[in-house]
């Protein structure tokens, strides 16, 4: 049975999409079957794999026009794309009483065929992210080691706690991944210590360093392993994928 992860942080530009794309690609290289869902109307995840103006999107599934479909990136990696119209989906469905559970209904039937499903969330804690949190088993939080990012964490935790008390009682925090990491910067070390003391073993040891190749890869529609397999970014996401497997796979 597969597990669903919501990749969340209400701040933009912290590496949610980059982590979804490259952790997924790293897991796929390790023979895990992965589905990634672009749940951001900005469709950066889709564009990262060279898909723009997708014809089949998560929007079609949300509004009930079509069942969930995905583009095949490789034998192990599948992507459900998004377009700008995703922003309107919930306005169109405003009168539905269960509109916070729509994504759950669509995704759950696919859990048995897939090892891990990652939902790349938009930079807000609105109805889209709420839908992701209601169908996720676990939450993965990429953060930049900046002081203000730590303050933002409490907002994320409060939201997850509220969901855990109401509509998704089993949701758990899977972990925190540091992105844009540079351990030579003292302030970052201080922030890292604060986060470590709070989240303890939930902080992934594999840190994602700042690396130009990670920023370049989406331009070519490629994940970091297909773009530059010897880059720092490929090393870091490769290590993260292995650590993820050791923490989240039973066998
Ligand atoms: N470790 C990194 N090093 C350098 N650039 C990065 C790194 N991670 C992400 N980026 C770049 O920073 C920008 C924001 O990252 P992104 O993953 O889109 O953030 P989010 O999804 O949280 O908004 C993108 O242009 C991305 O290519
Ligand atoms: Mg994004």
C-alpha cells in the first residue's frame, strides 16, 4: 500500500517543487513507483518536466470531468500536471459540502499501485493545501535555514494540528528537509540547532545545498539526475532519496 505525502510550506521559493521533483526522481531511480501531483496553479512542477499547457490535468479530475491521469516521465515516475485553471476549480465547486476532501477521493484509489505519492502544494495554506492535508498520510516540509522560516514553521504546525483534530486524524509530520543549505553561515547553524531541538529525528540528515544546477535543470525539462548526475544537487537529492527509503520503507 502506498503512502501519500503533502509537500508543504506556505512560503514560496523554499524548494517545495525542487524537492518534489528531485526526491521523486531519486526514489524512482531506486526502483520505487512514484506519482507526483502538481497541485499548484503556477504549474512549476509540470514545467520542470517540460510539460506546459498540459491537456490532462488535476483540474479535470477535481471537477469530475475525467479520472486521475498522469504523464509517464519514466518507467517508475508519473506526473499529474496542473494549469492555471486549478485556481478556479474550488470557486466552481464552492457549493459542494465536501470540497476539502475532493483530492482525497481522487487519489486514494491509486494508493495500492504506487509506493509513494507526493503532492506539490502552492505557497499558501488555503483550500488547495487543505485538500492536500486531508488526503496525506504524512507531511514533508522543506525549509530554508533562515530565522524567519523557523517562525513560519509554527504556522504550518498549527495548521497540521487542526487537521489532525478534525478531518484527517492520522496525519503525521514525516520530516523537515533543509534547502539552500550552507553550514559555513553561522546564522544557518543556529537556525539548524533550533529546528533540530524541536523536530529531533524528523530532520533529515541529508541537507540540500544551494546549487546552480538545481536551478538550471527545470529549464531543460529534466530532473537533476538526468540533467547533471555528478552535480552537488544530484549528490544531495540522491542522499535524501536513500535516507527517505531507509526511514519510510519497511523492507
Ligand atoms: N538548492 C537549490 N539551489 C539553488 N537553487 C534552487 C535550489 N532549490 C530550488 N532552487 C531554485 O529556487 C527557486 C524556488 O524553488 P522552488 O522549488 O520552485 O520553490 P517553491 O516550490 O517552494 O516555491 C526555483 O527557481 C528553483 O529552481
Ligand atoms: Mg512550487
